[in-house]
């Protein structure tokens, strides 16, 4: 099964729902950044939430999530858009701990419990929309839930999970977001709360082979869910050798001349995908001409 996301409404339009499988997407991030197990879980949870939040956008809109906790992981940065593309990295990828008291990867310890979660949305206007909330748990699912309730005033429940193999590769990853529409009946809220109490961890459902549609059916019942759209999800970076080259040109004549005289070459590194681009003396001399 390839990674994909579904958008749905449930309970006669009272609930907006998203569910996604991100196993391959998170695996690509792990491969590129060589993250250790706990770091992989934190990055994977953040990317999974990010790609679902991106699915709430339209057209060319995009968003950036920055999580800054006081744990050893450092910051987490995730970019996503309305097309199912997502990329991300952690400041310190080589972080891992023993399992916590629940037998799970100790993401809370890695991220920290003091800090912030910020979301910046580029919706094509001159000014960006920015929302920021303090971290409330460091487990990230609860932190994203708190973000929606506090910053966007949308009662929500966010479930994100990642299972990691002993060799650091990704076994399963996925998530869901449920959002209550205005006027949701108390009976519906109670039903959702009961489902959330009894449903297995989302990563276990993905590992068992459940599709995003089947996850929503587990939450609401088959008769109460209406799938509206489905789209593929993938790790996708916007960097390229040309884009970094244009950035070098924008540095100006003096900087480029210094690169040529000091090193005779230049190297650019993309934090998001870990790609490196090498520019020869000849390429830099061409850039110098363009900068003039």
C-alpha cells in the first residue's frame, strides 16, 4: 500500500475528518537524515500532522510548522502543502532513549515539555497567518490538538503515531485529525470520546494493514463516514541545484569572488532533504558574470 490521505465528513456533517498512512514518507525522511528511533518517532509524528494540516489548504497554499522544545532533539521543522507534499528535519537526529513507562518511544523526553509549537500559513496574501501555542505534553499529538483548540478555535482530536524497527527503519506511521463543526450534538461528542478511548494506537492500526478509510470506519462506524477525497502523500523537497545557484548569485560579486579565491568551489546543503550540491570554479565564475 502506498501512502495516501483521505478527507471525509462524519455524523451527518457534524465532524470533519482526515486520516493518512505515512509509512513510506517517514521512512524516506529517516533514510535521508539517518535519524535514530526516538528522533524518527518525533519527526514522523510532526510530518504526519503536517501533511494532514496541509490537506486543509487549497491550491498553492502551504504551511510551515516549527516545534521548539527544551529536550535534546532541538527544533523540528516541517513544510507541507495542499498537494500531499511534505518535508521535515530535526536539529539533532541522533537522539534515542529507552522506552517510557508505557513501553513506547519516549518522544516527550526527546522533545521536552517546555517550549512552543508555531504554524505559519502562506495562503497567497501579503501577510502570513501565524499561530503559536506553548507545548503542553511533548508527545506532539496532544500538542497539535491544543494548537487547533487554542489558536484556531476548532475543537479537535489529533492522533499521530510511528513504529520504528530495532535497526532504525520505519515499520508503520500514520494519523488522524477529527474536528467538530459548529453545533455538533452532545451525543456525537460522547460517541467520539468513547471511540477514542477504545481504539488501538494509530501506528498499530497502520501496522495491521488498515487503510485510512478503515481507520475512520473504526472511529465512526461504516455507516457514519462519507469519504470526500483521496490524495497521494510523499516526501518532496523544493530544493534544486539551480535554486541554490540563484541564491549564490544573489550574494553578489564580492562573496562569489571570495569563494573562488579561497576554496575554488562551493558546497550548498539542504537541511530539509540532506542533499548536497557542489559548484565548481567554472560554475562560480559563470555566477560571477551573472552577478555583475
